[in-house]
C-alpha cells in the first residue's frame, strides 16, 4: 500500500520542495531534560525510556560521526543524498544558546546536510533559541521545530508527569510561528484515561493554533518506566493494533491536506518493549493505515471536504522520511 498517495508525508513534502530525496538523520548529542535533572522533576514522563525511541541513545555523542554513519546507511537503504540533522534524544534546546549554536552550526557544516529538525519540550524554547533557529531558516536552511505535546488535556499531562501544560505549548507555537518557524507537534494515542474523543479534541486544539506538521505515536510500554509497573499491576491497557489504525485514519481524515505528517506510528526495540507486541513492527501498521484509507476511499482532509493532491506515482519518496 502506498501511504504517500493518501496523506501528505514529510518525504513527499521534502521531495516536492527540494526536487530530490531528503532523509532525517537521528542524533543523540547528550542533552538532558528538565523533567529528569530536578529543575522540574525527577524520573521523567511515566512512559519514557529514551532508548526505546532513540536509535543512538547508547552511543557516544560525537555529532559528526553520527551524521557520517547515518548518511552512509541512508544512502544504501533509500538512495538519499540530502539530509536533515534530527536532534532527537531528550530535550534538544535545553542548553545555553551559545552551546546550541555551536552544535547546530556544526551539523549544518557537514556535507549534504541541508537543515535541522530539533525535538524539544514546549517549556524549553526561549526567545533566544527561536531567534537562533529562525536565523538558520533566513539563511535558506530547512528548519523544523518539533514540540512534544502528547495531549492537549492538562489532567492527562499531569498524570503522565510531563511537567508542563497546554498553555506552554500554545505559547511556544505562537512565538515560533511569529518568526516563520514551522512546527511539528508530537501526539500520543492511548495515554492513560484517554479515548478517541480526547484524541479528536487534542487534534482540533492543535490545528486551531496552526501547527505545520504532526507526528502520531501509539503509547507503548517499555522496561524501566513507571508505566511498566502500572501495566504489570493491570492499571493500564494499551490500544490494540486495530484500534490504533482506525483512530489514526480518523485523525488523518480530519487533518487539512497542507499539514505534513512526519510520522503516523512508532516502534520500540524488542529487548525493551513489554506491550503491545504490535509496536515492534511499523510496516503492518503503516500498511494497515494505507489499506483502510484506500478501502474507504479516504484521504487526508476528506472529512473536511478538502481535496488532496499527491505526487504522481513513481515520483514519491519513502512513506514518511
């Protein structure tokens, strides 16, 4: 199934705008998180074991070596020859602005790196950081600010120990977009106490603020987290694959076609994953989403009565990035 014929994927968007395949290279450069180091809390979010979603979480934070290694792998697997440096692990704006400038500038100085994608928390983007990122964009670089919101409901965010609320997200988005910075918002489906009505409302509130991109993730239970203990005690039940696929399809249908989907599922390494088992493999989920959209003859934005224009067949990129 061809997901890029049904939704506006990041790969499709980058190919359209840059005329060639662009791949994101995930980086871990040793940042921490205010929800772990004590400035806001200890232990992090109840679901967070960063090794479960960060490919380089256990390696030495040598930025150049990570970029070179990732580029070699991406070239072999996808044929990509242009790259975004994706600062992924933990909170990648949680440092002095001069330290951030040195890291971001070093990444952009590497051959074939055309831009940055910076993952962070909504409460860790002061104006000086936004000005720095906007400056790179003004120089012609591709720049995305990725904000981990997860839910628009403050009681949910408190329950999973996020350490911020929706107000901080709204403020960060408003200030970023005022500087012309594209924002990609991360949302998790299946958080404790939430159902699809919560997911729909979260999407509506995010779209109302004007996000430029979305990442959808299923909540998976991994080792060494508070959520793992809740799951073992029977206090949390993950979404089934069918429920997740159906809910993703519904959210996609209610998302305007101009919003870029950076991701519509997430996986965890088998050695860390406790539940649900289907989160160990992305392709059945991606194919399930594409298949359900095709079977229903639905597209991104179709529930809004919006037309969707995909790239011609044979001209699209890897489904997401």
